[in-house]
């Protein structure tokens, strides 16, 4: 395996639930709970799951856009959560994020040239002349022209705006880019163009992506490995081919069977999940999926570990702890 870029160990993010006039803490929303995984240089790790499963909170916790409650994040071997001052700034330059809504993440009253220059200024990148040169280089990297630098965000299409966001993310020559639903808000016709651009840039600069999406066909297109989240926890993580052709966790099986492009494939059984996702403020004890799982047994009242069942295929399910498999 190549160089480790990101190591996430037992990461947890709980939000306090405050109620009443005194705003006393009455509980916690357990958005991310004891999550561990690794991402290697040059790969794209997909993170999938229903909305509200905690994938975006996980991404924001990794980048400290929200401070995690506990756990560790290592970036290229260095402790990121414990970093402060110059060390933190230096690491932040190498870890960027692309959000779902390109319009919302661009200042509407700033021209594109200024938007792209801002991270260079913050990062102390050379003098005005060097910054101008870098801004021109960035706009070209994402397939736009120099004349676009003098325009405002509202003068662009959704796809062009996402290109500008990607250019801004590239400004500080990052190693890792977290892509949080980067094509979900775009027209279907431009999605593949943005995905192709991300792939080209990855190849050219050796970028590593953590790619969050609820769209399994997009994830199948762009990712090498895929992690599946349910109610704040990773329940399965595997090579893309293994996960899509042979999903073993009962939740992954249900998730794939409900997706049009996967559920319709030969030999795939349609699985309808009963009941709603439980509240993350009061998640079920033991296996969090046991309230909706068709294979649940008494043992599922205790917490399953995320185990390697062979070839780096990780599953959190008691059915795979003692050699027993779903029938
Ligand atoms: Fe289902 Fe039990 Fe496996 Fe959880 S541990 S997924 S409830 S069989």
C-alpha cells in the first residue's frame, strides 16, 4: 500500500441537546460515534449512507470545521487535532474541502480573481505578481479562461461555479480534498464533466479524495474503496468491486437494492427496510441497525466490532464474527 495521508481513529462528534429556559444539556445527538478508517495517497475513498447518517459531520470533524468530541485524526503521520498555531495553518493548507452548493460557498460580491487570490494571501504566497500568475494558472487548471477572473459568481452556471470552488481548493497545493456531495446540486448533464475534472486533477497532482455522496452510481464511477455509514457508524468498508458485487452487511444490501442502478442488476433481491432510521439522540443499544435488520438475533443487542473478513473487507455485524453468514 502507498503512503497514508489520513488516519481517523475512534472519532466521535456528539452535539449537546439543550432544552428549557436554562438551556441545560439534556442529552446528546451522537452524529459520529467511534469511527476509524484510513485513506492512502492518490486514492478516492467514498463515504455513503442515507441523509442524516453523519457523513457530512464526519467530514467536517476531520477538517475541524466542527471540533470533534474525542478521537484522533492524523494527517500524513502528524496529529491534526492537537495541532495549533503555525502547525495547524500549515496542515490546513494541505487539506481542503469542496461543498455541495458552489454558489453558497463563493462570496457573491467578490470577483473570481479575488476569490482565488484569498487563500494565497492567507497562506503568505509570494508577492502580488506571483499571486496573479498563480490565479491565472488555477483558472486554467479547471478549464475556465482568464477573462472569467473579472466576473462575479452569479455570472456563471452551476458547473462553472463548482469549477471555481475546485480551483480555490487547489490554490494551496493540497494533498487531501474532502468532496462533500460535489455534484449533487448540478444538472445531470454537467455531473460527469465535474467528475472527469476531479479525476484529471487527481492524476496530475496525486490528490487524495474523501468523497461523500448519497449517489451510489457516482461513487461507483469515481471511488476505489467505499465506506458505508449508518447512524453515525461505519458498518462496512471495502474495495469498490467487492462492495458493489458482494455487499455483506444487511444494511449495505438494503441500500444497494434500493438504488435504481444496483437494485435492477441480475440476481439482486429487492429488500425493503421496515421502520424509520432511529434518532441519533437515542440510538439503539448494541448493533445500531438491529431495529430494522431482517437477520437480527439476541446477540445483536451487543455492539459488533468492525472486523476484517478477508482482503481488507471490513464488516460490523455479528453474523461475520463467528463464521455464520446470512441465509
Ligand atoms: Fe443485523 Fe445483527 Fe448484523 Fe446488526 S449485528 S446487522 S442486527 S445481524
